[in-house]
C-alpha cells in the first residue's frame, strides 16, 4: 500500500559556510583559482583548506557563447565573487591563474578579474601561474617534419 505524496517528509540539506571571526587581528584569506582559455573564464574561490566558497563561470553570467572569454564578462564574474566573499568577511586573496595546457598566453579574462577585485577592495597577497605543460609524453601529431598546409 502506497502512502500519499503529502505525508512523506522531505529533507533538504543546505550547505552554508558560516562567517568566521577574525583571529589575532588578521584578515581572513582565501584562494582564487582562475582558469582562462580563449573560449571561457572560470573563477573558483576556496578557503585555505580547500572548501569551495564560490564558483562562477562565463556561462553563468552571459547567454552568448562567444562572449564567455571576454574581459567585460570577467568583470561581472569578479563582482559576483566579491559579493559572496564580502558576506563571509574575506579580505585577502592568493590568486592562482591557469591557462589551457601548452598555451603560450593567458586568456583575455585573467587580468580583468584581478584588476576588478583590487578595485572592490581585496588585497592580493600572491599571484601564481599554474599553467600545465607537458614534459615529454606521447608523440605530437604531424610526423617528423611537422604539419604542412
């Protein structure tokens, strides 16, 4: 015999990070991981132990796929992140920027995110480039003389 739907208790779990108090007069710190390619920009904020505080991507800000890697969209990403961090009382950031593997340059949104966060009043403690690059590995496609047109 089945019970009606109204009688079944529904329990939902809401993950909420509590605002922590300042310890010894130090400002609270977080790690901002920024992934920028020429197609998208992803910003992920964690606390010092690695728990996610906020994650915002270019697709969450704009509906146009071609604009996801735009510096203007990166500013909007930074504003969304700043709102969450201000609620929690975070004032200092360690920034880790990563580009696409084997890419010679960062995407267009990397500088815009850092610049707009400093304008919002956050203190940037360290900027680290964590772009991955291959050390040997499988043979690159194209043969001995490379790919020819």
